[in-house]
């Protein structure tokens, strides 16, 4: 199923969207439980498999964020990096694509480091 939800700095996440979310729990690259849209996760696995064929390894860092989590993240990044950084790179709570579970933050994993750890 193809999902179209427009969330950005001009289009607020509506609480009614929560009924449309099909979130599942998975482990991220740090072995923490996160939520992600079921179909998005299936597509991620296909992408990961294709990239592994070229010795490129990716993992999920983050996906779904509640409005409260987005606010916590914004405040943490404000303290760490300052207002200019937050204004340029962090969505306001209620205006983040992460509220849908369709957006994914990815980590690029060094395949050579992984091989060293396994030996």
C-alpha cells in the first residue's frame, strides 16, 4: 500500500493520522527498541540486502517519534549545538515526518570494522 502524508514545517501532523499508523517494534543499530511503519521496514530490509551485495551495511538509528520525544530531542540538541543548528536541522514538534513512522534515520556501518570484531 502506498502512503501519502505531507508533514513539514508548513504542514502539521494531525492527531487523526494516528489511526492510520501501522507501527511495529524493531531493534535499532544500538539494540534499542524503536517503532517504525511496517511497510517502511520491509522496504528498508530490501534496501539493506541490496546494499550488502555491494559491501555497504546500513542500520536504523531512529524512526517513529512521538511529539513529546521530538520536543525532548529538540531541547537536547538546543543545549548541545545551539539555536542556529536546531533552526536549520530539527523539525518542530508536530511538524516532523518522524511522527508518521515513515521517516528513517540511517547509520552507515563500517563493514571492515564489523569483520575485525567477528575474528
